[in-house]
C-alpha cells in the first residue's frame, strides 16, 4: 500500500509507457542522498522522528537540496499533517456567505488547517457525492451553509452525511440553519432570522404603519420561512391581522423583486411599508418605487435583511437587519478545529435604522 510519503512507485515492466513522470524528487531519492532507509526518511519528513540525530539532519538537508515536496493530500488521508475544513454552499459565495466564510477561514488557518470552498448548484446528488469525496480525503469538518428544505428528507440526508464524516473523525456543522430536532448531535450555528424581521415590523408599527407588506420567496426553505414567520409575529404583536394579499412572491434577485413590486403597488395603494426577505430584494423594491415616482420613506418605508455593505450607500440608505455572518463562521470554525460543542447556537440579529423608514404618511 502506498503511504503518505512513499510515492516512489516504479512503473511495471511490460506496460505502456504513458505520460512521462515529472522530474520531482521522490522519497527514495531523499533516503539515498541522506544514506538512511525510506522508513527513517518518512518518519523525519512526517515530523514523527524522535530527537535531532545526525540522520535526522541529513534527511532534512537532502530534502532541501533535492527540492522534495511532501504529498500533503496523501498525508491527510492517513490522518497526519494538515487537514482541510470545507465550506459547502449551493451557489458561488455572495457577500453574506463570503463574510461567513471569512470568519471560518480565519480560525481554520490560525489552527494550521487548509480551507476549501465548494458549491453544489443545489443538486442533491452532487452534494452527496461531494460529501463522500471530502470524507475520502479525510476532511476535518464540513460546514454546510445556508438555507435548506425544512423536511424530514433533509434531516435523514444530513444524518447520512454526519455518519459518513464521523467514520473519518470529521463532523458536519450547519451554518445559518437551525438545529435538527431529531439529530441534536449535528452541530448548528444559526442567527435569529425570525426575531430580526420581527424587530423590523415593530419599528414600522412604532412609526404608525398598519398596512405593511412582505416581499419574499415564500417557500419551504428554512431561511425564507423563518423570516416570513417573523413578519407575521410582528403583525400579531401589534394586533394587526395578517392579510395574505400583502405577501408578495419574489425570487431572490433585485430584478424579480422590482417586477413584483410594480404589479403590487398598483393594486395596493393603501400599503405604507414593505419588509423584504433580503437586502437584494429590497434594492429591487426601492428601484421600482423610485421609477414609479413613489418617494421613500415619505410614501412607502422599506426594510431589508442582511445589511450588505452597499445598502448604506443607497439614497436613501436602507433600514435593515444586520445578521452576524462573520460570528457564525468564526464559531463554526472553532467547533471544526475541535472546540467543544454544547448544543445549538442562535446568535442575535440587530435592526439598523437608516433613511428608508419614516413616519406613516398622513
């Protein structure tokens, strides 16, 4: 069997030549130059040799002279050397996930781990294959990031992932997703989606708004569902009856949100405020209102969620809910490198009041 450092495997006689071998030095080359056995050279280069003997020094000198490069992937697959922490999301990382990834990467690299980012395109089969590959490569942990279906099927799938990873001493960590009630051993680091939107509605109610709409994807994925529940909570707290006609379906893009807003405001002139599932949607809503000649906030107030960097520079600047993305990533990273997990964590969100909200129009 080939070991992590034992990569000098001669071609078998009688086989086709195939591509030429690269000119890099092998473990056998290092051992010959240092006049030691391959086993001794392997132990020295893996950092497992005791003491600082003359042979130890010769091996290091030989490796440097020959330009020998250790096969780090093979070493990690044997459970030694640097292991990676994988950040897995459905799509290429945007501003919010990038902040989360930054928090996790800071911890990973500070603890000597590699940090990799992978996407699945929302394909379940691709996701499962990726988890299998990462386990084969002896990953230290997988951070499964973002919204997921709130279904029993996902819980079962997550349990399979956790079991696969556990076989190689790795763990699954859900980031930005609530804990699975039937699988408490699967780590979950989330933030308060529901309470954040609720605080946005409370802010609008305090300004006198009663006809408050919600723009969101309105599906069964965990993030939009929790934020939609927060909208309903805020209305209920104020004694405002939930009106299904004020829930506006939109995909998570500014163009889709703008198109949905144009059709909606024409048929609901009584609405004085709009709460958006994300800042991306809020940008589209604000653009549609500007193009329709509807002043913000004089005629309609707008609240977003995420506190993306650009929204403070809008005119007017956007009132939004700030989610602790970096803190989520950092805490998940600490668990990934071995800190104790004492149960699901939900970090607080914070309402940031800016210029896009104001008193209800007379």
